[in-house]
């Protein structure tokens, strides 16, 4: 089991929402690196849905930045720019991990 999948498994066992969201971001990043943009969008969207209620600006910024890269790679430049702009605002609010 890879590190992101292992973290997701541990988070589910402990019901730690922040670790679960971090694992989804990691899995989305792995999918992006492997060229699986459809799966990356699903995983990053799941991560963002789980992260926003946690008030973790750093993790939201990471997820949005990666989602922006996926959109850019798909030629969806307006969506990518929106993700990057929002990610930057979250990073400037609190640019370090919680």
C-alpha cells in the first residue's frame, strides 16, 4: 500500500478528517503525475469538499493549485486561472500546514 493510500486508511480508522483530506490531495497529485486527469479531478474535488469545513487554508490552497494544474493540462485555462487565484488567496491567509 502506498503512502497516500496508507494515510487514507489510517485516517478512516481514526476518523481524522484532516488526514483523510491530505490523503485525497496526495492521491490526486499522484493521479496528475501519472496522467490520469479524470481521476485526479475526482480525488482533488473530494479533498476540497472535505477540507473546506476544516478551515485549513494551506490544504485548500494545495488542492486548488493541483486542480488548477489539471485544468491547465486539459486546456481549461479560465478554470485553471480561477483555481490558481483562489489558491493564492488561501495561501496568503495562512501559507503553512495546520
